[in-house]
C-alpha cells in the first residue's frame, strides 16, 4: 500500500512535468538490517529521490549520536532544532524538540497561544540563547545530547548503485545519499 501511494505520487510528478514535489526517502538502520538491504533500498528508490537518508537507530531515550572519539574531534555548535522546528504533541503541548519525546521541556500549548507567540516567547528565546552560548548543561534534556552534531559530515565518498552515482555523506545521524545528475554509462 505504501509503495503504491509513493508510485502514484511519482507518477503525478512525472505527468506534471514540473519535477515537483521533490522526494526524499528515509530508512532507519535497525539492528539486524544488512548492508545489502541498504543497497537494495537505495537501488529501488534512487532513481526517484533527491536524497536518501539511512538513519542510525537509537533506542528511546538515547540522544547520543557521536562516539567518544567523534565527540573529541567534532567542534560543538548550537543545536539547530530550537531554531527551525516546533514539536507539537497530540494534545497541543509544545516540547523543546523531536528528542523531547516525553515533553519534559514544555514551551507552550497551542490551545492557549498562537504558534508565533510560542515560538517567539521568552522561554523559547532563552533556550536559543543557551544553545548559542553552548551551555547545553543548563537544560537537563540537552546535557547528554549531541543531536546538534547530526548533520556534521564526518567523511564523504562516491558510490555507484544500480547504475546511479551517489555522493554519500557519513554523518553522526547516518548516511545521506545524494544522487548525482550523471548516471554511470
């Protein structure tokens, strides 16, 4: 059913001639998933995708992405999540970020205030200032979190899968496959 709906979306995109919507795919690399399964996923969806993300599995509530060695080599920077996302639970509560799965850092409720009021609230601005100063320890949820490093490129390579060339960015959050415009002959 899911594949059929994706295929319908891709067919719509083809018929529109606009190349829109852009499509990206994500696969969570659960324990036991073999590398050949990853290659098959990329082979299957690569011709249609702008990007394919193979996300690293982390059990809840782990917020660690970096190995101890990587923590020593990656320079800390502000977490982008409080600046570019707002997480709203089923009951309208606004949490700190997607890592706040239990809504431990309540920043507002959409049933009481507008999204703009919450996003620009004193509490939200304080969270952003703490992140700008790299004072993660001031927020218990952020103290043992290194999701701020999710998009850091640790290394890069080029792979050919299914006749398509991909630039592969190895990041703490997983591998990002970006399809090159020129397929391998």
